[in-house]
């Protein structure tokens, strides 16, 4: 099954949220990932950090789906996207064998 990569960066309005408000959306995102995993799809999500282990570099999500449209439909249900908190991009990954 094809693998898709979603990259994202927080929008300015997201950075302006309090830590507790931002944490609320991140917990919703984690629940969304868990629900997809429980439905039988392969998905992994995480955030990027710099050399000092500081977050802020954005996020990365890896997902298996039957095609681009299916992957996009799943991704568009991410609470971070539904609440317009991130700038994101979705691409299919083609491994070199």
C-alpha cells in the first residue's frame, strides 16, 4: 500500500495560543491518530526538534492509504487541520529499492 508523508508547521495564531490551549488541540490530534490506528491503518505522528532538542520545527506524519485522495481525506480530519492551526503539505513517498 502506498505511503504518504504529511509535513506541517504551526500558524502564527497557533503559536499565540496559551500552552494549555495548544495542549488541548495536541491531545485531540493524538486521539485522532489513535482512532486511525485502531481502525487498522498504519499511521505515525510526531514533532520535529532542533539540535538543542527544542520543538518548533513542525510535525511529520506517516500514513498508509490506498491512494492520494484517500490519504488526503483522512488527513483533512486531523483536528490541527480542521481548526486551521497548521500549514500542511501531503506527498506520496516513493521508496528507492
